[in-house]
């Protein structure tokens, strides 16, 4: 059973460029969330996708956008890259929460390291 | 605004020296609290989920407990392979996790 897979693992971009990161959720999961983790800090929630729509969003500018495909995989796009966007980008997958359901483990991929120079 | 504070920020232990990590939180609509382990350069690895005050869960040398405003991760007789960053993350409605800054644990042989 494949876990959460992300690509690419590492990439280097120049300020002002655009980047696309990809994520395939764990088998059977239908919800994908993206997190940004700066060096030495905890992950910060960017947004979440379910049924191909953005359901929740954290405190990130519109330069961060995403997409979810019918097979539940997802992309994170960042436009007009800034030096401060350098971070580990993590994808998390889970089942969609239903009502007050709390029994739902959230798994993370190994992340994509983005360096902006 | 949801807030999570982990303490201490870093912990150096001798092999076999037990200790506890603290996670204090203020989260609206709490739906559970997650603990993860993260090795350098890797994604967080799931350890536990706790859902209600008083609940405890154990895995090898780790035990997690939960109160209404705090969670503790107890490490009993740690080994060098327990060295990692431990992250706590309360979950609000919709599966959104709010992470603390983590506690970096180093266990020396």
C-alpha cells in the first residue's frame, strides 16, 4: 500500500518564477492538504482540497493556488516566487471528515524541498 | 486565533533518562490532537491521535496523554534512535492541523 507520494523531492527556482508541486494521496484517501514548513519551524496549513474544490485556506497570499484531480491527486502552484517561499512543502492525505467524525488519521508525504535563489 | 506552544524547544537526554514533552493549545472546535515524529529532511511520521481528555496511548517507549488544554508525550528509557523532532498538532473541524514549533530531542548513548 503506497503512502503519500510527492514530487519532485528537491528543486531550485529563481525569484519571480513559478513552481508546481505534485502529490498523490494514500490509497483510499480523498482529501489532500498542503503545508509549508520553514527551517526550524512547525508546518503551516496552506489549504485543503476535497471533491476537486478548495475547502479551507490558511493565511497565505493568492500567489499560492492549487488543484485536485478526479483521481484525488493534487498540485500546489506558487507564482512570483520570493526568497521567503524557500521551505519544505508537505502534502497530507486523509478521508473527508463527516459531521463530527474524529476517527481520521492524517498521513504526510516526505515533502518537496523548494529553494528560491 | 488557534495557538499551539510546545516546550521545551530542545531536549538533550542521556540514554535511559526519561522525560516529558509538553504541548499547550487553544483551538476552536477541537476534533482531536495528533503527535508526529519528524526526522531531519523527512516528512512527519504519525505516532498517535488522542480524542478526549484523560485518554492515553502508548507505542514502545512513548506514551501520549491529553487534558483539556495540554498534551504530554512521555519518553521512557529513551534510546539514541528516539532522537527526532516531535510535533503536536490539534485538529479542528475539516481536518486542519495547527502545529506547534516542535521539540527537538537528542538522546546520547
